[in-house]
C-alpha cells in the first residue's frame, strides 16, 4: 500500500506524537483520501472530534460565510454568536453560565479554578479536589496533576498540589475520604474513562457522587470533553445516571474540528469568576461559536444522540459476533459510538497494522484497549464495514 511517508519523515516539529506514515488531503463523511488517491475508513474521528464527519457541507458553508464577515474581535466586546451558543448550551444542560476557551484541557483548567474559588468562598485555605484513578483530564500542569495515570506524568514533577486520586466506581472510597478529609471541595470525573480504556462509571456511582456533593457542599464537576454531545447515545454522559452536575466541561465534537472548549456552571459556581479572574484571547471567537451553534443545530435536527445509541448497539453486536470468541479478546464495551475492545496483549502497533492492512483508522487506550469513535453520522453500512475490517485485522493478529 502506498502511503505518504515523506510528508511525515523529515520534520521540524517537536517529536510529541508517534505518527502514522500517512497524510490526508481530503475527506467526506467517514472517508479520507491521501495524495495518491487511496481511500481510508475513519473509525476514530480525530479522537472523537469530527462527530459530524469530514467536510460536512453545512459547516463548510458557515465557515466560509463567517470568514467573510469577522473571525476575531476580542472578549473586550460583546460577541453575539458567543451569547447564542451560551444560551443554547445552558438550555441543553440546565446550567446557568458558560465560559469559552479553545480546548478540553483549557475547559478543565477553568473548572479547577472554579473549584479553588469555591474553596475560598467556603473558607478552605488548602483545598483538595478528588479525581479518579485511571482518569485523563489534559496535559497542562494542573490537568496533568488531576489525571489519574502516573505514566503521562513522568518527567513533569513537581506537579500541582491539591489533588487526591481515589478508585473509580467505588462509593465506599469516596465515603471514607468524606469522613477524613474536610478540606475536599470538589470531585472531577469522566462518565466514561476514554483514555483509561473506555470504562463506564455506573449510574449508581454517579448518583452516590451527587449525594456526597450535596451533603458536603462539594462541586460535582463532570468532564464530558470526549463523552459529550451525543457520543454515548445521550446528549451528555451524565444523563444516563439521571444526575445534574455543578460544573460541566466540553470540547472535541463541539466544533467538529474548529478548536473550541466550554466550561459550564450551575448556581453553585456560575458567579465565582469576576472580570479579570479568568480569560482567553481566542476563546469564544465568532467563527468557533457560530460553527458550534451549527453543530448543535445538526445534532438536534438529525437526532444524532439517538442515532449514536442505535448504531452503537449495532457496532457492539457486530463485533461480538465477529471477534467475541477470538483468543485474546477480553471485552467489548462502551456506550453509544464509544467502543473499546480490550485485548490481553499490547495494542500499540495495531493502528499501524490497521492502516497498512485494512486502510482503517482506529485508536488505542490504556489497558490494552482498541478504541473506536466513529462519526455520529455513520450509516449502517459504515458500521458494518468497520466491523468487517476490525474482524479481519484481529483475526490475523490474534491467530498468528
């Protein structure tokens, strides 16, 4: 198979990524093409970003229209598209106010700063934020400190103080901390630990977290950077448990590739920021916010969260039938179109093999897990095609 290796072999970029030897020049839906005209099937959607697929015609039109009007002013003036997007997201979530930034890590940084201000309001001088083992919240120093994966922290000590990692899906561990650590002010968690191996937190656990937060005055902060906006088969992952967070973070699919992040807060935290206490040069610019409004329009009009639930069931059932009994396949899990295939061996080489053998793009996560995050606009034939390619790949690998 011909791939554009030259495009990535001689580079002046810092070596922060282990890149696949391919570069794409165009896309449409779940399909991508390299410069030689080879077609690939994208089952990872830019790690959950292009939820509406590549080159969505409505988004392309909106981007062109806004570029011909105004791309950036600053947050020192009113931005009408930012106001519209905030109203839309608050209506969807039941929260009260939004702050816009450029990424999921920045959104989580805003949430962590809200937790510190919440502590100050309560008179807690050395606040503690609970996060979960196996979690991932970003690569800035604060979000890296919040992350419950020691491997990604290597080399970056000293990290930021004020975090305590507790076992995931373990209400008793939270109860024990609540009894012994009065300085706790917030809990930050992902409804599904994506980087941690596509592991869902139970509804009972999320409900227990909500009760503890209510009882002790903690903020329940939910990181939906990967799970939000239809990915799990609901608008937001926390909705599967019937709980309401105090703080919610979003990014990835909100802009379908245009960088945007959001931190939303309810009554307990919506008034904590004041002019000068936080900000972003590029956050909430007219282009990003108009695109995000259009993304929300399409998600709602085409009922894509419900579609993700239905197609996710088809994807998991197809994978179970095709590879569920293969030696080495330990589990096929995840809600909606967020699916992990847990294997009993390292998976780091599988994305390269998938590219070379099947012209398939997929991802990996912690714990020997292959990760599938196809676009929410996928068709049933697209899902069946993903199943067929994954089955051929893993049958060859696991039986060799």
